[in-house]
């Protein structure tokens, strides 16, 4: 069973398993970026407090050239991580945003 198949099975078993959705998005980054984005979008929409999503979703949009959307996602993640006290993720998001804006 491939990693994608395993993750799909986990999600079928528990559709609210945010880690498996997130991991599946990362797997799809290697082979099907549209599926990866659909999963990042799902996480942002349905599980906005899952802060691990924000960095990679914003980076995805940055790589696609969608700078305005990337900036919005970074800023949303910065606000969330500030609110929930996740200082490491907060620093990483701020750094990535600053790097993108000042390239």
C-alpha cells in the first residue's frame, strides 16, 4: 500500500483527522499539486485552528505566483499563532512573509 493509499484509508476512517489530511496534501505536492491545494484549502476552510497548514499553504501560493493570496494566508497564520501562543510557528510565518515581501 502506498503512502497516499494509507493516508486516504486513515481519512476514510476518520474524515476529521487533520494530520492525515495535512500529510496527504504534502504527499500530493510531489505528484498532483491541484489535489494538494484542494486539501490545503479544505484545512484552511474547515479546520482554521490547525496552524500547521498556514506556512505550507502560503508557500504553495507563493510558488504559484499568487502573492496576494500567499500574503493573506501568512497573515492569517500569524494572527492565529499569536493568539494561541505558538511562538515557533509565529516566528516562521513572520519570517517567511517578510522574506516574500522583500525579495
